C-alpha cells in the first residue's frame, strides 16, 4: 500500500486508539501495519506527541492511549467508582471535608481524589479509615461534600 500522508496517518492513529486499547507506541505501530500502513515507530512516536494523546486507565486498570481531554472523563469515572466503593460518610467542617471509609481503604480513595484533579481540592491526608480533604481558598468543605455526594449518587456522570 502506498504511504499515507501525515494527516491520513494521524487520522488512522486516532481511529485505532479509539477502537482498541493500545498501550505502547509499538502497539500503535503494529496496529497501523496490521491495517496495511507502512510506518516506523519513530514516526508513530512523533505523531502521538503531535496529536497530544494521553494515557488513561481503563476500568480494568490498564493504561491506554486516549484522545486529548479523555483523561478528564476517565479521572471522573475513577473518582465516581472509588467514592461509591469506599466512602461511608462525608462530614464538612470549615475548609475541610472529613471522609470515613472502611478500615484500610482511605489511602486508595485519597489517591483517587488526588488523581481526579478536582478544582476545589487542595490536597488530601489519609489514615487507615479517615481522609482529611483540604479545600482551596474561597470554597468550603460543605460545597465539596455536596459535589462529591453527586458522584456518590451517580449524578456526576
């Protein structure tokens, strides 16, 4: 098959990334070759960078390439899932939110909160079954609790 133009090649990469769970540059290059396109990995690497592809974690935990902006939705999905699984209660107090979890799960939920890059969250501190969530200046723990409660109820989707 004749070589693809840069635009055609990058379009093919976007389609393949959308259709398959491709984790590495080599997998992307192999998928292009399987589709009949003659490519080298260095070109694919450059295309991935120019397209702004990011890696997101699938529900199964595998990191795969995704379209720019997909990471935001994936992080929200991970936060929704983590809150539903591990948050027992949300107790706002001033500019803090105290979240209770089953014993041993505070760290996992705090990591999901940190990874979500929630705009109101300054940071978290986790113990065994309790998380202190510091809220950015100008926001309150009650506002954050309200927002996270929507994730718990499934309305954050």
